C-alpha cells in the first residue's frame, strides 16, 4: 500500500458529513497554487455520467486535444478515476499530485471525494479539456466549485434519496441548480425534469440546450459495436456537447468504449454492469431480453435492493 492509498484509507467513507462550504473554501485557497484550469465540462445526473464523459473524451482525443476525464467510482484501483490522454493515470503521476497537495495544510480538511476532485485539478494543468463527473447531487458537489464552461445533464432519476430527497422534484432541483454558463439537458423520462431545467435556466440566464431524442450517428455507432441502447443516449449527449463546442466530428473515428463495467462482456458468458439503482436495473433487463443468467449481486444496504431484484427476477436462473 503506497502513501496515497494509506491517506485515502484514513479518510474513511467517500462522502463525509455534508458541509456546503468546505470544498468552496479549500478551492479558494488551492486555485492560487494551480498554474492553469483548462476548459472544464461538468457532467451531472443519476445514470450515464461515466460513459457520456468517456465518449466525449475519446472524441476530443481523436481531434488532437489533450483531455483528463475524472470519473467515479473505481472498480479495482483508485487510478481508474483519472483517465488522461487515453490512459489510466500512472502511480507515479498520481503520487506526484498527492505530494504536491499535501504541502497545503488546508487540503487535509477535504473528504475522500473532494480530495479526488482536487487531485484531478492538479493532474489537468497540462490538458486542453477537463471533464468532471459529479459525485452525488450537483449543486453542492465539489466538482461544482470550479468555473465550468459547459454542464451536461444525463438521465435524472431516483438514487441517493437519503441525501437528495424522496421526490424526483427534489433530486432534480439539487442536480439542476448546478447549471452554469451553457448547459445541455440529455434525454429524460420524467417530464418534470425538463420543466425544472427550463425554469432554472430562465432564472439564472443560462443558455440551455435540450436533447429530446437519440442522434442518428449515436445509433449507427451503437449498432455497429453491438452495444446496449442506453449507450446511444449517452453518446448522443456527448455528440451534442461537441456541437455546442463547435467541434466537427466523424462518428466513424470514435474508438470502442473503454470504460469498464457498462454492460461489459468480458467473456462469452460473463457480463459486468455497475448499475446500482432501479433505472439501471431496467436498462439491464431491457438488454438481457429473455436471457436467463446466474446473478451475482453486491450492493450497499441503503440501495433499493428488493426493488432492483424484483425488476431482474424473470432473468435470474433458478437452480
């Protein structure tokens, strides 16, 4: 275990007791010690943040830009959260970032996720685009303390109710209040989300773009690569972002998605998916169709375990 892993272990759980000012205060001091903050694109939502960000990263890389994609959580190693210029960050570069941050006493107040966010800021000083995936919520997330050029909103649905509230209105407001400068609202299944987004955009004078349907280029890519339909929605959001950024892109140049655990076939008979809420369970069911599987399921206690298993029960092979 290296010194960064030991430090993160000392932080305990990923999200500490809520303090809306902690990340703001830390960043106010830290930014004076950062040489550069690149163009920043934030991604907020319930499902699809990781793949939307990775699709956008891959496209920008194909156009010759330098990119850091900050995503969470990781599956095997903490390094997976930092995808820089087409590769997971090395231990050496990550340790260099950690040692730089450790010289500032104020940084030690950061929670696990906040500290990961600040590592991403240091690691992004030599890139053109920083793509930041929010953790929980949006309005008070540590990724929202940074000035953002563009904010993308993926599907907003029920998750983390213990922190965001029990209604879709409460969840959506918390996420959509992070809107800044120019924003794109991706495809939604709750009509109220679009209404709330429009009201917030009007109040804050935000340039809001609304994506109503899957783009043809996204469907072409997903069909060609035999990928699940929900990825076409996420790719559509990434392609819309490129359009807003005035970057022309040929979908035939987009490499295969390299983000682990998104209905990923690792062998002929093994599929891995990190879905952890009802919306993700419905997406898994849609792509399994009538196929029967042996389900190996792991979850935190606060998740809707019974409801998720109820959705998938017809696909579960009973021995």
